[in-house]
């Protein structure tokens, strides 16, 4: 198993540009989520999905869109990039939301810089 | 609402000495508690978690954590630190009243183990 994969690893955008961060998992996990990591603030939840066709907002959803058309993929779209979105983005997945199987596994991250 | 605090930005310890990384939490229901480790330029790796039962939880790489309900704490410990343990450690909590799998992370504690 490749686990959770993310592309690209690095990206530089200009203010106002749009892009999609890709996330895929091959573990047949139902739950997937996107976090951003900023210094001293830990990880903050952007959006999450409890299954194909179902998404919901997390703590910091503004400026981001998600969709979940398949179990495997959970792309994150930046509609109009802003410098405040400069961050490291992590995708994570878990088998389910039940306490015994809710351990989240993280991808390697995408480092995004918005100029 | 759920929250977690890691009061120390950095912990310094000599190799071979015991280490403790502190975490306190706040939830309305029962807590599900997690520790993750992040090595430079990598994603988060799961170390251990507490759901219920024995207050002392054993995890990967010789780490353990002690759940203390009265002090609302979940401190990470290791009897003998290694230089290779140097990394960024995150505590996370999920409230049992939270129907989804939304984790709230602390700000992280950098562990520095010196030879």
C-alpha cells in the first residue's frame, strides 16, 4: 500500500491564481480530511469527508472547496489564492469514525507559497 | 467545544534521561486522545492513542502516555531518550460527543535530545 499520497510536494502561486491539491489513499478509508499547518498553531481542519459524496466544513474552510466523488480521492481547491493561504497542507484518512478505527494517517504534505 | 494545550514550545533532554512532553485537554464528553510525531519535512506519524481502559497507554518506539482524568492531562513519556527522538510532537483530542472524526491539535512541542 502506498498509504496517503499528496501532489504536488511544493507549489508557488501568485495572488488570485487557483489550483488543486491532490490527495489519494489506497486503504479503502471512508474518512478523509484536509489540514493546514502554520507555525505555533498546530494543525487546523479545513474540510473533511465521511464518505464518497459527503463533505463538510472544518475549523478554517474559507477560501477552499472540496469534493469526494470516489472513496480514494479527496482534492482540495484554492479558488483565488491569497498570501494568508501560505502554509503546509496535509491530507489524512481513517478507516471510519468509530473510536476503535478512527486513527488518522497523514500524507507527506504540500508546501504552498502564495506571493 | 474541544481544545488541547501543549504548554511547552520546546523540551530539552540529555540522551539516556527520561523525557516528558505535556498535554492537557478540554472536552464536554469523554476524550479520545492521540499523540503524533513529525520529523523534518515529513507528515505526522501516529504514536499512540487512548480511548478507554488502562490509563497507561503504550505506543511506538518505546513511548507511552498516561491519561489522568482528574487533571485532564495526557502526558507523553519515555524512560530513556534517544537522539533520534528529536522531532515535533503533537497532542490531539476528539470529543466522544463529536459525531465525526474532527481532531483538535495542540500547537506542538519540539523535543531536542542532546548526546
